[in-house]
C-alpha cells in the first residue's frame, strides 16, 4: 500500500513508460489470440453481449450492434489508453486502490494444524463408533432405517423393545435384500452401453477429404555455428523463434548443472553485460525490453517443461528459449534472445531473489496430491546417467533430479543460509555466471509466413557474429528424450507384481494414482503403435467402458490410459478418486473381461466394429485438432521434429488406422495393456507372455489422504501390490540425497 500511495500522490513519480509498455503487450496478445484461436476469439464477445450487453436488455434493447462491434475493437481501446497522461493513472490508483483498500486472504492449514484436525476427526469417529456399537437399536434408528426403505409396517407398536426385535427380524433382512437388489438393477441400468443406434450414427471420417494447412520446411546449411530449420505457413501473422542450446553432461560440472533451475527462473530479468552483441543493460531495462519486444517468451530446461518442477518429454539435455514476435521485429527478437543467453549476469541480489522465489513455491508442492504422485514416480523411474570415456566413466543424477522440489528445497536452503560473503554463496554465483559459456552447441527453429520466405532466410545470411563461439548441433536426434527406466524385468525376476510407493498427505482429501510400465514401443513406426493407441481410445473415449464404469459410477473424477512413444511408457492414472483400489479393480475387470483371460466373460455387448469406428473417429479428430490453426501447425512442426515423428506421420498414421481390426485391438490389449494390470502371478497367461512386449515391471505411485493411509495400504496389499509407504517428510529426505533415488529403487525392489 505504501508503494501505491507514493505512486498516487505525485504524477511525476508514476512510471508512465511501463504502463504503456504493458498496454502495448496486451494489444499484441489480443491480436495474436485471433490467429491462435479464431473460434473462441469471435465467440466470447458474442456470449458476453448475450449475457450482459445492452443488445439483449429486457427494456429498451440497443439494436444497432454498436456495443458488440466495440467489444471486437479492443486495439482501439488500448490505443486510447496508451495516450492517457500520468494524472489519469494516478487518479485511478487513488480512487480504486488507495481510497478503497481491499484484501483477500487465503489460508492453508500448516502440517501441524492438519495433523491436529485429522487426529480430532479420527477420535470423533472412533467415539461415535463405540457409542453406536454399545447401544441397542432405538425407535429413532428403526424409523430412520425403515423410512429409507419406505416400508415401516403401520401396525408395529412404537416401543423400543419391538423396534429392536423388528430390526433383527428376517422381515427386515428381506426388505434390505430387496432394496439391495433394486440398487444393483439401477446400477446395471446406469452402466449400460450406449445404444448401437447412437454409435452407428457416428460416421468414420474419410481421410481423403481432410484438407490440412500446407507447410514448407527449409534447412539452412551455410552457417557452421548453428543447425537451422525454417518452417513456413501461408498467412502466418507472427514469427516463432526457438533457440536450443544442447547441454553436454560430460563437460559441464555437476556444481554448474545444479544452478540450471535458478537461471531458468530469472532468465528474462537479469542485467546484461556489455559485449559484441550490445551495450550493458540494467535488470529493469531488460524487463522493459522484453515487454516491448516479445508477445510471449519462455526459458526452460527441456522442451515442454511442466512448470518449475519437472521436465518435458523432448530435449531433456537442452536449455531452450522460445519467443513469439511481430513479423517486423523478427531480426531484433532473434538478436535479443541470443543476448539473454550470452550476456546475462547474476548479481547477489538476483541470486537471493531466485532462491526465495523457488523456495516460496515449494510448500504448495507438498500439499498437491498430483505433484506428490509425480514426484514419487520420478524417484522410481529415473536412474543415474553414465557419462565419460571407458577409462573415466562416472555416474551423474538424471536431470529430472535437479528440477525436483525435494532436491531444490535442500539445495536452495543451503544457499539461503550461507552468508553472502561465504565461499559457498560465491561459488554458486560464479557457477551461474559461467553456466551459459559452457553450453555452446546450438540449434535454431523459426516459424513464419510463407510470403516472407526471403526475409526469413535473410535472418541467417549474416548471423555469423550473432552465433559466434557456438557449434552447430550435428543432428536434431541428438537432443535426448525423457527415458524412464523403472524396474527392469531382471531386477525382480520371476514376478509380475506391481511395486511402488504410497505417500500419505494430511492436506489432501482424495487420491492420485499412477501406474506406469515401459514397453518396447519407442518409435512412431513400431508395428504395434497405431493399434495400441486405438485400443487405449476404445477404453477411454466418451461413453466407453472407463467413462461409464469409473467416472460414471463416481469412482474417480479423472482417469486415463495412454501411450507415449517418446519414452515407451504405457500408463494408467486416476485423479481425485475416493477409493483408488476399487477404481483400479474396476479398470482391471474391464480389461480382463475384454481379453477373456481371467473370468471367461464375453466382451462388451456393443459390437466391436462399431466401438472401433468410434475410436478411430476420435483419434482422427485429435490429430486434426493439433493442426487446425496456423500457430498450431508451426508449433506441431517443431514438436514433431523433436519427437522423431516421420514427416508423413499424419498420412501414415491415418492409413494404418484404417487397417486396424478388432482382432488387432484385442491382440495388443492382451500383449501390452493386460500386464499393466497384473498385480498377482497368474493375472497373465505366463511370465513369458507378460514380458513379451514390455521392458519393465509396472510401477505404482500413489498420493493419498493421511487419514486413509492404513485402509488404503491394506487394500493395496490385499489386491496384490507391494507398496512402500513414505511420508511427505521421508519423500523429501530421499529427494534431498544425491543418491536417494537409487536407494529408494532398491528398497522397492526388495519390498
């Protein structure tokens, strides 16, 4: 509030340039949204007008449509705001903030408070259970039970004795049995398959009639300092720029690798030193320049990084800069992105800022069930990297380790506790300022308008100075993909038991489950890839078995069965489930019934061909939706490149998809999906069959409410799982140890 008062008191102190810079950014992003999502961009103002606008007012509606047209002309509104004087903004600050102070506080119970609440609730429930167990049935309890069944005989005397006798009578039991049967009938009715008439009405799309947005790709081979690819699409209004600096784990010291999360956090907020690329800039000047220049920007370690804590599937050995800019400023943006990487300087103040910002974000991870589940999986899935020559080999933690919150919490806390003048603090600062100089292998991808072909090529005609000191990445395939090793078959011989960890947490109210297994499908050209993706769609699509029998019955809010050919993982997951074992057993029964392996039951009553056609339609729709707009095409072109997709992936996928038969779906279900649900010996035909298409045993990670951990653990063990229970504190301790993940994996093997 003191800052706001100071800004509002005197117009001369107001940062007018900064507010104009932000207005310009908002205006550019508004135009960008029309290109990226034209349907939503046009629809949203219409819906707003319908709900709130004067055109639909009950009294005296405005019929000219002027208000709707104005809502589409936001650039004009932004332009008018950009010319407002400082007095306008200071008056607005004063009237809306200083004179009308408002605050919202969101409180999250501490662990101590959560434990206390849990303890009190457990004691209350136990006391109630004891009281009910020792008391005889009363008239009230009888009336409640009988009222629920709507069958209380009128001639029963309303006495405690007779009520007690009636509750224990065969008549009462018969009524309960009758209503239990009615519940089963209702559940069966609600769980019926969609009518065949509905499924038959779904027309399988004709692949030949699908018109995709055309794209042209060019590779520049004249620059020795960078591997360059340009993707061009007609009518593109913006330019996408991606710089990928490959990290050589053999050459970059471990102490330097650990600083990557700090650099990623503050990459666009650092002062720049004077260099051949430009004059020195303060941190504020860097921020202002980024706001004025880029529509969107990001820095990450790996492509598709999942927030601060975790890596993406693509390029897990790359420092990645991404920006979207206006066409006219493409050259300027490319040069400035290079400056961010080359000239950034960490100061003592910025290091402390980065440390505090990351530490402040970590407590939320400890209260997030999905984040805990993901952390548990990472601890089991990734092994140490072997680097170096034959004579000097060494083991390094996987890059996923350096971006996990348990490791960062310990690492950053040590930095925070070190005095600024200490050797430990100085070493981190020096490592950060020397980081980018040790990352010199470069690849560049540009996406833009086909009409600007010559100009895009000219970006690199004189780029030797821009990329000086770098060497071109030899091949796009040298960027590593995320490789989860999990538990190999030889690690736990003679067993198909699902092993894993259960993480009780006092601050979550539902369960998050993840069961993963590595298959031999590590390529989009694998002969079983399309059939297996089709099989997963058959089970998970709208109105399919999982949707009706897991979500439809309230067993879980979210569910999934997916395959990633980037790392070979086949995964079943549940989110926000009250009973993860019951939901998993329902999924297992669906798979078992379909393959006729265990129960000898018949497949779903819906004709397989009809369900298969619906699944094929869904897959084609998903493929098309990924490239339905110009920005989508440019983005997917880059992701396809990083994922090793063939250039004709869409055509080959749809061609193979047409040939997938019910027999093929049944075969891959038995070969791949069934072993994912094999919790006991005998759940598959034989161990040899279970391992035929997989390269690891299924691994489980479960985050559950702490007050349900005892019951959940027993249910898991009864279902055949081998589970190691870890508290959040124990998970943090394991993650903080450089050798913690290998130690945990060894414990899980032996549990």
